[in-house]
C-alpha cells in the first residue's frame, strides 16, 4: 500500500471521526501529512507520533481554527517554510447542525458557514497557489449528502456544505490548467461523534433506508479520499462522489 508515497498532504480535522481515519489511511499509503487540529493537546501529539512510527512516514501536527484567518495564514507559512511541496489537501474539518428552517438561529447559521465553507474556502485559496507553483496537486472537499438531498431539519448545515461543494466544482475548472484537481465527497450517514446530534430512532431509520441498510464507517470515507488524492485518480476532477451506502 504505497499509492501516496512521496506525497505531502494537509488534512484538516484529524482529531476525531473521519479525519482521524483519513490520517491513518493516507499515512498507511506512504504520505507525509500535516495533521490539523483546532488546538494543541498532548493526546493529539502522541497520536500523530504513533501513526508516524507505525507507517514510517512524517506526521506533523499543525494547529489552526478555520474561523480565524490569521491562524490559517500562519499554518500556510509553516507549510511553505518546510520546503516540502504540498501535493494534496483534504478539507475535512466541519461541524453539524440540526434544526428546522424557522428554528435556525442567526448565530448557528453563521457558525456553519464560517466552519464548513468560509474557512475551507480561504485555506484552499492559499494552498491552491502553492500547488499551482508546483504544477500539480489534488484537493478533496468533504461535503455531505445533505448538500444534495436538502433534508428536512438540515437547511443551515446542508446549505453550508452545498456552498463548499459548488465552490470546489468551480475551482476545478479554474485550476485544471495548472495540473491541479478538485473533487468532492458527499458522505451519507456515518458512524462518528456527529451522530450524537440525532436521535437513535432517526439514525436507525436513516441507516435502514440505505441500500446497504447500515451506517457508513469513517474508514470507508477515508479510503475514497486517499484514492482521490492519489495519482490513481489522475483523470478525475470536478466530481461529486457520494459515499452513502445507496441513499
């Protein structure tokens, strides 16, 4: 398993859930990784070191909050100073939110947009410039099936993820000439901490409504992301790939 050997990748939101699985999936395939978490913790540092030793690759913690532009800029400076060309970016970090349209507060709408769309948009602007200078790279943005299906109670969350989806598709048309690809993964219901915002009944009903009649697992999303970052997907760009068990 070495389809990402000699690739240098930034993954946001590596502290838990899908991002944590992406860290391991990419490292196991030989990638060097800037592993993002929002804030420093000994546990995250230890986990990065463990993954690095396990797969004999470089896992470099980098801390920034997607809602704070100065922190994003500082992280990009760290990447530039490493003198390692950046080959991949996985925009994974995000938050979830469930509320009916009329019950969605201004603060929650704004937070969803800031974390799920505006932060990744700004980060991608900076990273894309670095990739263009290196004449190549791959960007994967993690959207959601809610961005496509417009589920009841998911208007603010779905809209923020739909914005990320559309921006990434538009980006793919702008940067292809530089050898940079950009694709979107739209996961369905996936067994992570984010399911805590849903009732057990809703989780069961949604899982049973899929063709596979179960929730997805984080590694199943991570494996698709690793493929899209790799050269095995070299002629795929501007695509939305649903990883949802057949919703």
